[in-house]
């Protein structure tokens, strides 16, 4: 039971981090004149978000 609640808590944290990254990406993408650093940050954030989504999907399949 402890492992299950720890797993659930970890998934909630991952989901929250993904939501924050998504909001940050929306803001960065909305900047009309992006610097090179902005572009790098967008790519890095997108890769992080992609990794989180993949991890959440994998966990979803294991729970079924």
C-alpha cells in the first residue's frame, strides 16, 4: 500500500510539473521576437514535457 501511494504521489508531481512546463512553453512561444536563448529554452522544455508525457503514458499502460 505504501508503494502504491508513493507511486500515486510521484505521478501527481510529474503531472503537475508537466502542466507547469506546458504553461511556460505557451508563454515562450507567444513571445513575438525570440532570442536564441529563448529558442533553446523552448526546445529543452519541449523535450522535458515530451519525456514526462511518455512516462505518464507508460505508467497508464502498466496500471491497466
